[in-house]
């Protein structure tokens, strides 16, 4: 019995480690989606954490299995011990240092993401993303670099999804795209996120990017894609029955293509 | 003085088995510490029928109540920081009700003191006054609501400050109503001179709870109408 | 009728709570089966079931995504509130707390009974939500506004109101029950039962009661405010400028994110509430079946309290990407990883308790070992999620689902299994069938790993949670085999639970009869007959020692009951060699 359980626990530990390594080595389809930005810190931090927790997991399970195997019912010499303060303190310190170190490293990445964004908004391409049940609407400011006024009363699902006020001169050249975000490669983007109804979350797995969108507020997030191609944008915050199909396309194209695309009227 | 003593004797006979004797009476008179600790000393030799001290219950019951209000106050403060926050004018009745509640706390404390000093007639009088003031508080709060509604300010009003006023007064009133039930239990005891250990505990518990509700109301009052 | 339904006996109340939790468990797990089936095979038609509940199916007879979300919401709510909150705390606590501290009853027996019936009422209200117009709510157990404020349409109508009322009622019951626990522990301990001599189970219950007193009022307040937003149109959480179903909702001034703060201030301690009594039970069982004192009893107590306290300081880690200040996120991230320290100490002490012991692998011990394994695995997942930068990617993906199902779903349920098998002989005077128990343990242990481990991979691959199907996304389509695997593993594991129920029912009537202390445990509940007499102790026991005096050197037996005085120990030697 003891041997069976010990072997089960060891077997389990090894299977778990193998499965996670399989993910790490990229030989199965449950790995991270392809990274399309040069900012790879999140991935490396993930693998670092995976290694450390993997060791902790393996150690604790090997010990657990070993104890079950070793200290069977017929053990005549029970070690009478009420604990060992020195061991506990040392261990707590050790664990604490490792975890706090992980936290510090993680915070550095966090700071890079949230505090090192381009401060000068004129250099950055600004795009507005509006979420509504159950689609994403993107808006480019056009030649004048200004977003026109939008009014809720003018919103029409089919003809004027954002409620652009045509009386506002800034609105005339605004480009509205349904469910497709087209961006130039290698260029920092500032995305202004808004919601028309409930909470949504802008999630691009390939960019390791996620930001909740809260109605009544406009949130900003920044990113840069460094690889041309077509990717997917998902909604990651429960937003109603169509949550699972709130999909948009992310098209990363070269700068020339992007400029041509902006000029072609209406953009394809 | 002599009348008081006869009253006490009368009390002891009517209250029956619950009251173990004069000694216990003195100890139970008002000191919470004695109540909770009274199990330890004298009773250990007999099979231990645990008697729970209501004071300890109250102590723990006040924690969730305080947190409940803290949560609403948290929402209030977050709203207060928003643009376009315009507080409503204080309904005049609120000032009156606040005063009434403070006075009722004082009179109830007098009642507790009177009981401790075995001045049972005084005790009875103070409890009656407190109960009356308690009911007055509810009435004045209702008048305050009326005053607001007369101005067209309802709970689902455009002005969230009014909403908070309604919610907080309603929640406070509901909790104070519990205190009023306790008070009527005490009052009933005072009217018929019943002073079992349970009832004397009830005086302590009700008074403490009443003070707590009083303090809570003063805090809410300051929050709603004074601190800006 | 009076004797069983409205009995003031804490043991009856405990059993009633247990049965309620068991009922809730069956309902919640059935819902999750439907959920997984819809998720894995969205095209399937359900000819029979669609006649029973036509609103949940489209014209083609397929389950609607709305119903999937309703199943998910109800599964989560029932599991968290009506299973994981009441089974470890109210059920086992009501039954065994007085027995373990040598009291004849709870401090306020009527309060205990009342809170049970209020809880039952809350459960009935919640279940009613399935059958009202608009059906059960679909906003998830977190009920984020404004999704939960929309008041018309499938999943948004009366069901949502009932959900909120149910939770408010439940909160009141939980607060009352916890009051009872606190006062009982502080005031009704028998002579000699100092706090530091209490079994760790009692510490678990005490920590849980403290958490409930501080956390549930917040849920109550938030729930009532949300209900007011829905019913009379107040402005607490309703934001300005929404278009819902083509209607403009304007001139509102609410702040939806406040709900998240309030909810998680309650919600995070709530998940510790589910696991802390389990930790206590597991420490208790590991010591008993390793025939050793708990390794580092004092540390365990402090770790329990530390986890309870820290649980209140980390709610923000559910909101890293919800638009709270990045500085706030950093603080919460640090505090969250700090919780790993007391948790890791607990793991060390569990292993330390087994180290050098004389391990008896009876079923309660197996479940306890399973708990330790699941706790470690699930807990390590938390190291990922606690790091704010990793959480950007992993937030609201299946990684989270896998993580919390391992640690507060499976581990806590394993603790319930362990406690059931351990205390069954005390409650019925009969033992549960060991063979059935062992088979059940093996199947369930492998089963839960097979279900919840792959969910981590789904999360790494970027599969968001709460998706009714994954067919709409190209990058998710390739994960379908993994989803199928999980569903099949789940069906097998769920069926394996029949063994537990068969065991439970047959052992009640036909289990092996055992004496009053079959496990040779040390705590007070094992000094009375099985089942315990109505008034527990004919005379108050006198406690002379801590709860875990196993294998004392030079003692005549390998265990000393808490009531055994030193003079009754064979030799009078000092008993604390370091």
C-alpha cells in the first residue's frame, strides 16, 4: 500500500514536470502563442518562475513519497519531535527570500510596462478601441490627428457604431474599423480603450497584453508589434452571452502598407 | 432608602430560580468583566452548565456591524471624490434627532447607574425616558425623510448624496431597532420589577449597544453633513 | 420533527449542515458536468433535457451560451458558498468544536439552529433562480457590474436579483454562525483547555470565524447596494454613458470598480475561509496517523492566523489589470507573495509531522496526503498569479481556473473527505469501508490532477475563462483535444464519486462497528461514546496536556489522551527532549 502511494506520488510528480517541460520546449500546442513583440520579459519571468516552482514541487513530492515509503506502520522507532524552530525559521527565511526576489524581478517588469511608456504622445500612433457587446470597434484619427466628437444619441449599430458627430470638423477624416485593428510594424502604439456597455478586457495573447475596459472611463495601454502577420484579439472579461465570440483581427503590416492603407478611402 | 430595600427583596422573590442570591446580584450589577468571568470561580465544583455571557456576544456582534457600515462608507467616500458631487442641505429634523439620540444615551447610562446603585424607581424612570427618546429618534428620522421627499429628493435621486442619506439612515435605523427591542425588554422588566441575572445582563448589553449605535450615528451625521 | 429538524443539539445542526453541503455539492457538480459537455461539444443536441428546460436550448436543440454562463455562475456560487464555506466550518465545526473543547453545547444553540435554517433558505432562493423568467444569472460568481446591473434579458432578470438576495441572506447566516463559534471557543473551553492546547482543527475554525465576521458584512453591504442599483435605480455601481440593448443609460454617476474592491475584500478572505479548516483537519489527521505530535504546533497556529490576516490585505491581486493604480498593484503583488511564506511553513510542518513517524495509511490519512499534494501544486500556481507582471497575461485565463480548482476546490474537498472518513466512526459508531475508500481516493486523486493540471496549459496557451465554446478563435481551436481530455477525465472522476456516496450510505447502516476510539487519537471527542451522548460529557473533562501527545518516550502507550494526567503516564520523566 505504502509503496503504491509513494510510487503514485513520484510518478505524478515526474509526469507533471515532464508535461510542463513539454510546454516549455515547444513540442506541443499548449505552449505560449508566438511572441510578436521584442518585449520578452514576461515570458522569461514565467519560465524562471516555472523553474523555481518546478523545483519546489518536485522536492516536496519526492519527500512526501519518500516519507510514506520509508516510515511504514512497522517503524519501531518513532522520532518524538514537537518541531524544530531553527529549521522552521531558516526555511521560512529561505522561502521568503526566493519568493520576494521573484516578486522584485516581477515588479521591475511591471514598472517597465507601466512607467516606461513613451511620454510624448505626438510621436505615438494613437488608436481608439471601443468595446461593446460583442465586438471591438477601432478608430483612427486620420490626417488631422484629432478624434472627433462622439455622441451616444447618434450611435447606430450598423451605420454609425461610435456615434460620430459629423458636425464636428475633426470627425470627417476619422476612420472607423469594425473588428479589425491594423497597425504598422515596429511602431509604438497608444491604445485608448473605452466601453459602450459592460466591462470588457482587451487581450492580445501574442503581445502578452491585457487591459480591462471599464465603462465610464477611458483607459490607455501601449504596445509595439515587431512582426508582420495576422493575429487575434480576444475579450478576457466576462461580458455576456457572446463573450466567447468577441473576436477581432490584429493585422500588423509594414509602414508603407500602413500609410497606403490610411490613404485609401475607405480603407480596406 | 427603606423602600428601595423592600423592592429588592421583592425582586428576589419574584425572579425565582435564576437569581442565586444577593452576592451574585451585586456582582452582576453592571460590571461586564464579572459577568464573563463569573463561571470560573465559584461554580467549578458543580457540573459545569456553561452560561454564555451576552456581553461577549455583543462585542463580537459589533464587529460585523461596524464593518458593514464601513463598507458603505467606503463607497460613500469614493463617490464623494467624484466631480459633480453636490451634497444636499441637511433636513432640519436630523439635527433634532441627533440631539435626541445623544440625550437618550445619557439617560440610559443614568438608568444603568441607578440599577447599579439599586435605585430601582430611578432606574425605571430613566429607562422609560430612554425608550421614549428612542422612539422620538425614529420619529424625527422619519420626519427628516418626509422633509426631503417634500423637496422632491428621493432615494433614486439624481443626487447620490441623498441616496446615501436614505441608505445610511435606513441601515442605522434597522440596527437601532434591535436596540429598541432590547430596551423594551429592559423596560418590561423594570415595570414589573423583574431583575433576574438575564435581565440585568440585558441592561448592560442594551446600554452598550445603544451607545455603540449612538456613536455610529454621530459618525454618520458628521460624515454626511459636517465633513466636506 | 422537533427532535431532528429544529433540534438545539449542536450535533444535529452539524449533520444538517453536512447534508445541506452534500446536496449542494451534488447540484454544483452536476451543473459543472453540463457545462463541460456544452464547452466540449457545443453542437450536440439534448433531446430529453431540452424538453425539461426549453429556455436553455436554441431551436436546433443545442444548449445556448447564456445557459452555459448560467451553469458556470451557479456552479461557482453553490460550490463556494454552500459547499466550501459551510461544509468545513459549519458542518464539522458545529459537530466537533464543542466535543473537542469539552463543552456540552455551543454558546448559543438556538443561534446555530437558526443560522442553519437561514442558510437553507438562502440555498432555496438561489436554486429558484433557475426557474424564474430570464433564468439563472450569467454574470459569474463575481457578478461584476455593469453586467450584473442590466435588468432585462436572459440571465439578467429576476434570477440576478434572487442571486443577490440569496447571498445577502447567506451572509447573515454566516455571520451569526461565526459569532456562535467565536464565543464558544473563547468561553466554553473546559478546564485546562488553554488556547495553546486546542487541536489545530479548533484553531482553523476560530480563524475562519474571525474571517467571516470581518468579510461577510462587506459582501452583505455590497450585495444590498447592487440590489438597490438593480431594483430602484440608485447609482452606486452604475456608470455613466452606457448603451444597453439600444437604450442609452445616461446621467449616472456610479463607479463599477468599487464593486470589485468590495467584492474581493470579501472574496479573497472567503477562499481562505474554505481552506483554513481543511488545513486544521489535515494537520490533525497527519499527526494521528503518523503517531507523532504536530511538527511545530505553535508555528502552525501563528501561520494560520497570519494567513487569515494577510488574506485581508491582498484583494487587489484580483484586479491587477482592472485599471487600479500601478503602484497599488505593486503593493498587492508583494503582499500576495508574502502569503506564500506561512503557506510554505505549513507544508514543511506537514512533511515534518510525517518524518520519522509510524504512518498508518488508513483512508483519512490518504485523503490528508492528497490534500498536502494538491495544496502544494495549487499553491505554487499562485506564485505565478501573484506576480503582477505575469498576471497581465495569465489573468482570466484557464491558468486561474486550474489554480483555484486545485487549491480551494480539490484540496478543500479532499479535506472534507478526510474529515468525513476520520470522524465517521464517532458520528455513527461504525467505520467507513476502507477498501471502497482507498479505491475512491486513488481514482479521485488521479482524476483531479487529470482535470485541473491541463487547465494550466490551456491558460498558458491563452485560453480565456468563461468562454462557452472555443470554436470562434483560430489559436484556440488547436486546444480542443486538451478540452476533450479534461471533459473525459472529469466524467470518470465524477462517476468515481458514486463510490464515496455508496460508502457513506452503506457504512451508516452496515459499516464495521468500532469502539469509541478506533484511530487511537488523543482529543476529547474520542473520550465519549460513539455516537456521542446527547449532552456530550456527563462531567466536564479536565485537560492535562496538548492535543498531540503521540509516541511520548517512555509512555506506556503510543498516545496519551488529553485528559490523562502526568501521574497516569507510566514513568514520571520530563517529557520534552529537544
